[in-house]
């Protein structure tokens, strides 16, 4: 029988909108033991937004404890309970987006919603008020303090690697699910820093086959792009939990300044309960006069130039576009800065197709003309593991959201 968890959640705003915050408490449904708490100040928001954000935080905490658990959510917001139960239709687009985020945390069939009076929801209410008073956030994970059995070390050493970056991608792009293992001479020595490169979800321009570079901030994700981002968020939240066990849980989210990457990153950051930092160097390549055109339109106006751009490192699109060499020149030092600043951590980077190829190609020591052999899907995940001795492992390329 699956584990049973009880989540009490509350959100509030002093004014509507006004200073807002939420609180959530996760209990063991059998023993009543507190397993985790979450509280956060949201800045200015409406009461309904705060209620939903509290629900999402509580579900995320429950997922971290046991993603297979049966969860009962108790809230004093009839709106949240009725909407998430399917009794009331969700009409407002903002509420629809929040509800999608909540449903993305756990399979809906695992979650049951109950309304309770505020008097029966005092712990979550107190956390929400504390967050608004302090304008801060807090989290506890009492469940992690329980002793766990240390897995045995693998008896079989990994194949020896030379100084070239090793690639650990299976033929079917399967996901590494492995026991924890200390860095060693077989893979790399010293501190391991894990870079998780995420391509943004689809946009209207993606679907139309139009080139979208770094010269214009838009477009935003399409509805399908947001759904993809939610799937990717669930996937990367598993790193350090049941995927890539030799890497820590992700706690840093960086994003290109483009709207589509910022939107993708915010969905992921919400799942990881962290914020988003700008990473200017990871903006998409500037495409000059090719911006907004399809490949066929580019070929018609500039015959052969698109092929030259893909095959010759120094060729740039007309109108001030960037060559592949230009992109590499900004990506290489940016990668170096990240592994220095966030040494020993797992970092999510939301970026773009050409930049992803440049980053992976640079680590794999590929000539730019070979970068087109790297394919990454919208919202896909690629992983680079960097070690203090200078070695790199590329352990995933273009795993699509699933």
C-alpha cells in the first residue's frame, strides 16, 4: 500500500492585492508527525494567488518525501478545493496556469482535496502570517533526518577515461539512474559541478519554423511550451533524488534574458523552490536579417548562406548576426565562470538551440561545423558534469520532456 501524506496549506494577502505569503505543512497521515514545512513571502499578490502558491509548495514538499504517496490536501480556501477537485470551472488565465502547475507536481489520481475551517488549519495559517511579517521564507524537512542505509559501492569500475571529455549517452538516450559514487580517477577527480542545460519550450515561432534569435526579446512560450516546461521541471527536480544520484539536488536556476527562456526557467524554479538569475551570455545567437524568416525564405533571399553559416565558423548572417565562432567566444568563458562560482552544485541553465550546440560542442571539443550533428528538442535536457581536475562528462544530450 502506498504511503499516505496529509498536506495543510494556506495563503493570504493583506489587501487584495497586497503583501502576500503562504504556509504549508506536510504530515504523516498515519502518525501525525510533521515531515516538512514551507513558508514564503510573495511580495504583492492576490489572496487567490497566495492560496495556489501555498498548495504548489505543499505538493512539492510531499513529492520530495514520496512521489508515489497518496496525498490528502486540506485547505480553508473553498476556491482552491473546488477548482482543484473539478467542481468549479477555472476561468481566469492566471488561475489556470497555477492550477496546471499544481497538477503537474503529482498525478491527479494521487491527490484528494478537502475543505477545512481556518480553526482547523492553524499551523499553515501561522506559517503564512509569519512569512508576511518577516517578508522572508523558510523550509524544514524533518523527514530527511531519519537514518538511511548507505548503498554499497559499485564493485565494477567504470571504464577509464582519457583527458578528452567522455560521453555517457546510450543509444536510446536513456536516463542515468545510478547509485551514488564518489568522483574518482575513472571519471574525474575533485569537486563535481553539474550543469543541466534546458532548451526552452515551444513558441509560436518554433511551430511556424521561423528563426528566432537573440535580437528580440519575444516571443513567449505557447500553451504547449508551458506544458513542456512543467514536464521538464518535474524531471530536473529528480536530479540528486532518483536521477544522477552522485550530483546534489539543483538549487540554482539561470536563464537567458529572452522571454521564452525566462518563462521556462520560472516554471522550473517554482518546482525547485528557488529563484531565477539572468545569464546574458546564454542568449540565443543574433541572426541579423534572418530574424523571423523560415529556412526556405532565407535560402530564397540568400542562396547558400544558411549552409555556409552552419559549416563555416566565421560566417555570420547578414545584418549584424553572429557567427558560430562569435557564439563560442561568449559561451566558453561563461561556462568557466559558472563552474567556478557554483562549484559543487547542480545548476539549471535555460537557453537556446544554437547556444546549446555551442556549449556541448565546446565541451566535446568538436569543430563548429560539426555542431549540427547535435540535436536538442524543445524543453529537452542535456547534462555536463565538470570536475575540478578539468575533466568533463557529457552524460545526456537532448532528453525530451516526458
